[in-house]
C-alpha cells in the first residue's frame, strides 16, 4: 500500500474494508500507520457495516491485540441493534473478541444473551446450529468478562451437552473447547450438571489428546465448582502421570494438585509425581504457586519433608514478592522458614496497627482500609489465632463446635435453598445471651455465605437492617461483596438489634453479653474486622470464636 499502489481507504466499500483489516490480522501485519488509517476509515463506515463486517472487524483487532477502546465501543454500540441478524458464528466471534481484549461492554453482552433466548432462536435459528468451537468461545467470553448471563448460559449448555455426546468424528469438541467450557462455568460459578457431565464424558473419551493445559484447566474447573467426577479425575491423574516433568508449566502442577486437595481426591501416584516435579522446578514457581502446592499437600495429609524444605528454600528466595496470603498458607502447611515467619509477624503487626481502636473510628474509616492494611483474603489458622489473641477474643469449646454443626445440618436439611445458595460450602452459626440470669435472653442463628457476585435484595432481612458494623473491601478478590459473608451477616444483624435497644434504653447488653461464633471456613479479614467492631461497640461482650480448622 505504498506509492502508486496506495489505496484510498475512504473509498473502499464496508465489506472490502472489513476484508482488509481481516487480511492484516490473518497475516499478522502490525504496521502502526496502516492500522491507524484503517481504524479511521472503519469509524467513517460503521453505519454501513453489516453483521459479517462488525464481527470480522472486532475479531481482527483482537487477533492483532489492538485495544482501540473508543473504536471498539462504537462497534459494540452499532452491533447492539443489529445483533438479531448475527449468525451463531458472528455471536461467538464477537463475544470472543471483546473477551480477548478484556473489554466488558454490558449492553452488547446483554443483547447477545437476549437474542439467543428470543422465541424461535433457541432451537431453530441459533443454538442448535452452533459448531463445537462456537459455544466454547461464547461461554469462555462470559467467563473472562465475568458476565453472569444465566439464562443464555443455560440455553447454550442445553444445546452443547447433547452435541458433546453425539458429535461426529468429523467435528468433535476439541480438548480446548471442552476445557474452555468447563473453565467458563467455573469462573462465574454456574453449576450446570448436565453440561458438566457431558464435558466429563467427552473429556474421558479424548483424554489421550489432552495437553497439560487442558488437564490442569479441567481439574481446576471441576474443583472450583466442588464437583468431583471420579472417572474424570482418574483419567486426568493417569494421563498426567504418564507425562514428563518438562511437559508441565509450574501453574499446571499447582492447579492440578490444588484441585485434588479441594475435592479431597487422593491419587498416590499423582501426588508422588507432582512432589518430585515440584522439587525439580521449585525455583521456577511463583510465590502463590508455591503456597497453593504446599497447602494442597497439607490438606491431603501427604507428608513430604523434602518437598516442604524445598518450598521453604524457594519461598525464602522470593520473599520480596511475597504477600500475607501466600505466607499464611505456607506456614499453616508446615513450611518452616525464619524469613517467612519474620515476614508474617511484621504483616500481622502492620495490620493490627492500621486498624481503628474505637467504634467511631471504624465508622469513619476509608472503605479500602483493609485492602491497604494487608494483601490477603485471610490470615490462615495461625495468623487468625494471633489476631484474635491480640484482641483478647477467646476460643470456644468443643461442645459449641458440636452444637454449631448440628444446628447447620438441621437448618440445611429443612431448607435445601440454604445449601444451594452457599458459596464454597461456607456457613456460620451464632449463639448469644444477653442480660443476667434468670431474666437473660438467648438466641441463635445459622447463615450461609452467598455467591461472590450476589447483590443484596431489599426483601432479605439480613440486608435490610441498618447495622453499626461495616464490611470492607479486601486486596485479594476485591470484587467479592464482603457483606455477603455469613459471619458478617450474623454479627451485623445482632449488632443492629442491640444498638436499637440501646437507643431505646431497653438494652441489657451493658450488663452482660456473651457471643459465640462458629465459622466453617477461616474468616476473611473483613469478618475479623466485624468481630473487632462488635467488641468495641459492646465492650462488656464475652466473645468466643471457633472455626472448622481452628476447633
């Protein structure tokens, strides 16, 4: 396109312009001046672009890794009113492109979802005409952009599952397609059992074609959804153990063993292999990979002193890259290192010193207080115990642990929605006693932690209460709504009730208040902060805490 052969791009028809940018992407032409000129011409021609031109253009920019945000936003806006004209291939290509560039255009994603669910579209026009890679790309885009379009995902799953089990040899779902579908549903925590059963069956049939990335991604995905498919994991484990250490990246190894530990899946030969591979590649592991690997071996009670020593040495050499979350997991796993212990003690001291020492101080604190105080979701068993000791919060006895487990089992058996709504199996139990005997008042409640992306509803009483206790955003998993945590919800409700009684002059909490809290998981930093706020609001509280791992 130079000299006399140079073409006036503005004179090209939309189809020719789209073909030109597609040609650049296909041949990986990265010449900045040319791409800039094409972008300007696309702007001018957008109103004339049809579905093919729109989807081809965004695919080209994604393939070239050119994130021209204003232009791509304009393309998305033009696509919304015409999305009903998109074929399945246009839909999957467009969704894939925006996800590849990490551009989350919600109106476009919603339009795609509504189109797929329109009367007549689901069976006849769209989803049954998907080729295997197309639903894989579509759900991968939803997962990458964390777009929770449940109805559309369910529709795609309904179409894809039968195709997986009956697909012809000429056009089967590839390992990449299968692992991408599993990963996407896991990423946004949508458990579609029929689809995942089909993914498992198809994966077993093609397990010899799975590469290390497919093995690790599939294992991680099923574990994240807490779905143990024994035949699938047996096939994954056997396939992994037949490979050489050189085949795996460190992330593959960490994800595989993490998945096994989360599902309590024990495969001695696999663990032996991963242990040996980890020792040989320990210097290449990132700090969180070391942490997750150490945690996984401890969770499965697989003791390997040589592995722990190797992890300690490798972690010590990466101390400058460490964060409190990773170190907490390694210490709990039995990794012994003076460097890690000094780092963790300093992190805990810094966290405690950063916190307000009055109830009013917590009310006026910045919402990112905890995110700046520590880079962690939780401090593990060891760190949590030290924080509670610093606040003089006592450990509850074993009889309370039993009462908590019995109460939770009873509640979940009587209302299956509680168990279905639980995220990561997290729940909490609270007992309280207010006032002096014999006129004291007692109560108890069970609560489950909602899904990470759940938003409060006005009809739910736990959210409706105005509470003097605040939830805080954390540095790790910052998009999680911490007010959904079971521990926080229980304490927030009780604090609101006691505060109202205090204002009305009818509170007995000033004379005596005993609170016992049990959590099935190690509490996050926001829930620890809720305990501290409760303690400062009601200074006479006798506060006892226990968790599954701390009991």
